[in-house]
């Protein structure tokens, strides 16, 4: 296996090449399938402790709903200029109305959304005071969707792919039950028949089901859990050895492994290259993984090299970490980094 580490970043890509990719993104049709959610935020002040229990009383001063999970990937892809379709299963409840309103506010279609009376719309509520998270409440169902619902979702995906000439399908997995071994296998098989690229951002439960996808993007913790190993994050040589074995076993074209402050590793069947993290003022790492899979997926279906996929994905993930909260990548900011 050849290695090309810590390259001179100035020589990797030109601003003109980045502009060409951004132009190409605007011609792409992308379908994201996975677990969606509503992120609920309550901000307030703490002035006293509850007389009922030793806990703070938060007087709410502001509240907000945001799209989360796979829907945040859809926002990132949409912000990069691509036509975006989001496919998922939510509840037939009050929060599903809020979710659809949020989709509309981001100019995202709901044609791929199934409302199921036996499911809940996942809501994650964060209570924050003085920029500190005091509590998070998750209201959700994590069991797998049933076979009938899975078939309905798969049929909807096939229809959208054929009617809209989808270029790439992104599996965005949050372990909430929309993606199962059955749905993953059926969608992957269909995509290969239709010559549609597939990329995956996995979680632990379904890690072993993403065989044959074109690009697979776990972080190091998820990768270690998935392959059942314990690799120190500083042991890049051992990480590369496990990565090469994984690619061969799962027949994956490209593996992107995000390594936090160690940057990013991209591997295929012939090469494994590490790109170091760029020093930044980190405000919030939330959503960085969503940005990486969004940029990498669009670059993949635009014919980008491994080098360009890794470099631009790495930069994009770092850029969103400079901003507080979960925010999408801004193409103008990305271009200005080159």
C-alpha cells in the first residue's frame, strides 16, 4: 500500500478547480435516505434551584426548532447547489407538522417523506443556559420500521431516482430504525442496477450491512466499534492496516475515516492517504460529519479524485466547526479558503 501523507496543501487544488466543482454540483440530483429529526432548543436563565429537587430552574427566554439528522445533510447538499430529495419515515403527529414546515422553510421537498401513525417524529430537546447544555431530552422510537413501511419507502426511493435522474444516494444513519439490513440491501442493489453512486455515514447497529457502497464515512470511534477493535488514534499505521482489510472485505470503493484533530484518512484498494487537520478556532463540532459526507458525495458523483475529495471534505468539516450550532457549509467560504 502506498502512502502520501501531509502533502503541501497549496499544490493540491486551485480556486478554478473548486469553482468548476461548485458549478458541477448545481447539475446534480441527490437523494438522502435515513433518520430525520426535529432539534428543539430552549434557551433560558438560571436564577435559583428548585425546592422540589437539587436541580436548576430554567426560565425560558427563547425557543427554536431546527431540522436534524439526515435532514441536516439535506440542508448541506442543498446549500451547495444540488437538487435535493429527502426520504424518511416520521410520525403522523404534531411534530410531523413542524418537521414539514421546516422542510418548506429550507426549500426542501416532502415527496420522499412517509408519515406513519405507528411511529414518532424524533425530537431532541436541548435546554441551554449561559452557553451551557443543562439537559437533553430525546422523544423517539428506535425500533426498526416494519416490512410494509420499508417496502413503501423503497418504492418511493426507486420512483424518485428514476423520475428525477438521481446521481447519488446518501445513507444517513442515526440508529433510529429507518435504515435496516433490508432497506440498505434493497436500495444498494437497486442503485448498482441503475448505476447510481451510493455513500454512507454509518452508526453501530447497521455498520456491517453497507457492503458494496461507493464511499463509506465513519469516524474513528464508529469504525473501531464496527470492526470490533481498539486502535489508538495516534497509531495511523494500524488504522491504515485495518482500513485496507475493511475495504477488501466489504467491497467498498473508498473509505473516508474522520480522525478529529488528526484530520482525515481516505483509502481505496490501492492507496491510503492522511490529510492533517487545519488549525482553527473551534466553536462547535456538531454537524461536521454531516458536512463531510455531503461534500464528499457531491465530489464523488462529479468525478473528483481521492485527493480532491479528501482535501475539500476536510476543509469543509473544519469550516463549520468555527461556527456555533449546526450550520451548513457555505460555498463562498469554501472557495475563499483556497
